[in-house]
């Protein structure tokens, strides 16, 4: 059975004092439940806070993630951070292909696949973010877009490597807009992803965690998470406040 995974993407937010308080609040509540009922929970802060948070999270149920990684190991790439550098700070998850990286910074499917490969080589868990724009959805291109984004990664690392990672479906039209895909719309795409992967790796796809990301809030998380192919969430703004983030984790 797949365990629930909830990842908080802090984006460009945080400070040393705010981070320490938020993490302490999260850890206090996460330690309450038994391991049997405990969801897997991770946070992805800005790079500059990884060192301090790695120390705060040591021996706690909260895992550390990163928001991106560069595809090259080292070289003249000013401003970039490699997967091997992230590994030194006990990072477990790394987001690749987040919609903001694709739309604001020009990450192509090919670059996302290269980043995925670099993260995988370091023994970290890539969280492949995929999703369609509003125009693509209204043009009935959702399936084609999703499959193309998946296929670009499989072409580089193979389907089994994808199946042993995490996939996050985040419809671009439902991020930061206040819009949320209906439960049925979200489940439909999650089922598409799992069925597509099952055709390539068989039953291994039944263990792949597929998250939903798109304006997930405490009041809609429970309905989303009860769907058969939705295994948790990639949470943006709601992860910056302990009460709302924990409410989502335990929905």
C-alpha cells in the first residue's frame, strides 16, 4: 500500500527565525501519531536555509527537500546548485520541472529530464512535476502534454527509474490562482499517469507515489486524498503556516 506523502514547497519565503518556529511547530505535532498512521512529510526551503534546517530536522519525522537542482555536477555555472551538493545536507527529495521553473526560467522537457537524471544518480528522490496550462486544457491537450512530459524523462533514464521516484501532477492553471481542479479532474489525470506507467513497468507502478499540487487547502485536501490514485500533495502557500499544513497532512 502506498503511504501518503505531503511536501511543502516554500518557494521564495522564509527567514532563520521564521523557519525555526515553523519547523518546531511541525515536529511537535508530527511526533504525536504512531509510525503506523504517520504520513511522510517533507519541506523544500530556499537553498540558503538547507544547512540550518538539516540540523533542525535531524532525528525527526520531517524530511528535507530542495526546490531544484542543476543538471551538471560542477563547472562554470554561476548561481547553480548540483545534486551532489544537496546530498551533503541530507536532502531526500528534489523538485524537478516545477511549473514556475518551466514558465519563468525556461526549463524545457529535455532539461527537466537531465535534472531528473542528475538527482537520481546521487541517490536522491526526484519529484517530477508535470502539468498543463489552461490553454492546453481547453484545447483538449492535457493527455498529450502529460504523456510528452513523462516520456521525455523515460527517454533519458528509463521507465523503472521514473516508477521508483515521485510524480507530482500540478495543473498550471490551478497554481496560485485560487482555482482547483475538481476531484474528478485530478483523479482522471492521476489515473492516466499510473496507467501509462503500468503499461511500461507493470505492477511496479502500483507503488509509485503520485501527488497533486494545485491550490490544495485544508478544506479540499481530504476529498482529493481519498481518490485511488492521489497519494498526497505538493503544497505551496498552505505549507507556510503550521496549522494549515498539518491539517492537510492529516486530512
